[in-house]
């Protein structure tokens, strides 16, 4: 597992690919939200999420297992910082 890193999502951003694993089997990744709720999803490719998205509220984190990972603001017009761990 790598160190955690953070990014800021733009208020009107669509899905952002935050990373993938070189492994052939799914890995666990944690996303923690700070300023605003975000949506966190997995995908089978790096192009678009195909898994059901989880909502991450500020101050909490969510673990998902997959190969490719995506985030986006949960509320249109509201960006926020997130922390990603596991990629």
C-alpha cells in the first residue's frame, strides 16, 4: 500500500479517475472527504465507473475494492478535498 495523498475536486467536475492498480486482482482503496460530500466508485476500465457509487461525507471515509477508482463531487457546484489511500 502506498502513502496517502490528497487532491481538490473542482465544483463542477465530472468523474475523475484517481488511479488503478497494476494487480490482476482487486485491491482495497480508501477515500476520505473533508469539505463536502463526494461520490466514490470503481470500474473495470479507466474510462468510466461501472460500479455503484458510494457517498463519502466530510469527516468520514469509505473503502471500496476494485481495479480502477473514480471520484466526483456529490453536490453540483460544490468542490472539496479528498484523501486517497491504497493506490
